């Protein structure tokens, strides 16, 4: 993939990732009734859903890339998708602080102390914050590849926190978090299957290498 | 004869009532032979109606205006929630679990003919027709605050009369300690019916709660018959309790000796108590009940403090004297 193509695709991807929030803003100015009777609730779900969606797209990059060696270029969009997940998660948090709690510090502290779904959601956001802060290339260089990679695997923790957060807040019997749960489950399975398969391949390679040195 | 534009003519006027009811009944049991039996005029009008030739809003306005008198216990000094918000933001899970679903899906509910059966511990069980129920007492307009357990609230002008009027007309036996309300259930008319719930929707009240003058047997809102998504053609409104206590589209009222099963209480007893009185001091396990988002004419709802018994303490608090409201939430 040429550099020019990468740039063009990045511009396209930025546009796609910003489309939901642009759409929301457009509707705020031109079609307010589409927010329904309780826009607070609507905007909360909207930003939360997009944060989770972006996380899933981001996590899907690696398994899809492994399908073929020719898909290696996909990795160049992973950071961007992760940062957009953080962007929508932050909008989600702002919605909670501003529209939901009305900047009422006492009620927010009460929420954090008493309510699991708030705690789990906040934990997920903090993980994303940490990953966003360490996302620049210089941070990777400073930390060293191995440590950086270890830290950035915690994106799975953030995704799990996001999905658990969703399940904790819906009423019993409501299954709207199910699609995200299934997708995340599939992505985790793909990850585990890959490392098992890869591990066996590596061991086999080592074994054959050992055999060849013995015979030599 | 004065010739009017089609959308000025309410369908109830051009379709002979008998044919119309026959048509509704045939739809209910899934027969499709109504065209053969119906008079040409009636069938033509129905076909036009089904093809959407009459503007639906005009039809609704023309056909379903209620005669009301000003009611006692009306809440004054609060801004009403606009009609379009009351009718597009509903928890009526039989028509889908999203709050915008009922407004989209509930048109499949057939509300005529409709009967309510009075069962259980009464002198004489009976079945009442919706039109006779409508005529039983004068319909009062009552503005009530409506507080959902999800921490949003509205102010709604309901139309109905006290449930106690109907109960008195039913002669319950002294052994009747509770009243159970069962909602309509029909898979054909409720294609979005979600699994995992023990349908039909069931709610209940203690006898004194049911007899409280605030408890309203409700037929309309904003002076019009209830839209389907708001629980047509007949529902209960209990303004000092969380909204889910107020059963919609009631088909059975049963007088019982023991506390009846209620749907949300069965699903999550730690979250939804039998009483479910609005109480800012008792949090829902997953969120605070101290505040509510009041849905009004503005774009964003206002965050306001929630009042004990939703502000109806003067009328209802005495019923719970000596009860631990944290235990019996």
C-alpha cells in the first residue's frame, strides 16, 4: 500500500469516525425532535454506543490483519480507531457529568461510591485515557516495545468494562448489550485461538530446529 | 348535501359502526373475509383508511375527543409535558423495549371492541364493555405528575374517574384485600413481544391504595382517548407510585386475598418492590432516586429534586403509617 493511499484512507476514516458526532450536531440544529422526549438519555446511549463500536472496530483490526499477509497495512489505522473510541467515551463521560448529573458533585461522588455500573464505566474510561496518553510514537519509544505492548493489551480490559457497564445498567430481560457481547467474545476467542496456534507452530519450529541440529 | 374533503370526515361517521366493529373483530381473529360481508360504502371507506387516504391525526382528533369535567386533585402551577412527548416516549414493553418502540408499533393493538372482566372475590363476576365503562361516571381531567422508576418524569393531563367508583360498582367481598390488574396479551397484535418476561403484564394494589381517590381509572390524556402506546383504551394511573405500577391496556381486574404477582417484582425483587412508592430516600440499587429529569417543552429535561410520594404525601402518606418504607420499598 503506497503512502498516498494510506493518507487518502486516513482522511476517509477520519470523516467516517466523525460522521456520528457531525450527524448528532446537525440534528441538534435542524431536527431536534429526533432526539425524543429525553435527549439526555438519548445522547448518553448514542455516545456510549459509538464508544463501544469504535472499540470493537479497533480490536477487530489485528484478527482481520492476520487473515492474510497482504492485509498488514491495516495496522496503520488501529491507533486512530482507538483514539476515536476514547473520543466518544469522553463525550459519554461529559454527557454524564453535564446532562445527567447537572455538575452536581455530591451526586456524582454518591454514584461512584454506590453504583457498580458507574465504577466499571469509569474504570474503562480511565484505561482508555491511559492508552490515549501513551499512544504517541515517542511514548512507545520511551517505554520500550514490550512494556508498551503489555500496557496496550489492557484495551481488552476497557472493552470488557464497557460491555459489563452496559449490562449492569439495562433492566432485567433487556438484551440490547448482546451484540457487543458477542462481538467482543468472538474477538477474544480469535485472539486466544491465534496465540494457541502460533504457540504450537513456534514449538514445532523449535523442535524441528532441535532435531536438525542433532542430526547435523 | 355539503361535500366535505375526505380528511374532514371521521371514519366512525362514514363507516356504519356495526360494520366497523365487525371488521375489527375479523382482524382480531385473523379472518380476512370482512370485505364480502361489509356494505360497499363501509368497505370502501375502510380500504381508503387502510391505504392511508385519511390523515391519521385528523382522524384521531375527530373520532376520539372525550367529554370531560374539571377534576379534583389536579396539580397546578407545573408546566405540562407536551402531547408529542407523552405519546412518543413510552415504556410499554409488549410493543418493544425501546422507549420509541411503542409509538411505532402499538398501532397493531385493536381497542374496539374491548371488555374488562371483573373477577375473583366479588359478589358477581362480570364483563364490562369499554363503552359502558366510559359512561359509568363523568370523566374528569386531572393533571398529575408522573415519575418513572428510571428517574425521568412528566406532567400529564389524564382523563378518567377514580378507580374506587368502579370498585364500588363491583361489590368486592370483605375478604378481598388486594386488586390485581392484568394487561392485554396477544401475540398477533404484539409482534414485538419480548421473551424472558412472564406475560401478561400484571400489577396490583392493596385495597386501600386502589380505593384512594387519587387512583385514576384512565381513558384519555389531553382530552382525547388514550393513544395505543399510552395504554389504550383503559389504564390505571397511580401518581404517587413509580410509573410501572400503573398498568396499561387493562383486560382483567381481579380481587384477591393475597398480594398478587407483579411482573417487575418477579423479575428483579431487589429493584422493584410491590409498593414502589416514589421515594427519594430509597435508591434504586443501580441509580439514585433523589432527582428526576422533568421532561417539558424545552429541548433538555430539567433536573429537579424528587418529592416523597411524588408530592402527593398529603393524600397518601397516612396509608403507610408505621410501615418501614425502606423495607417495603
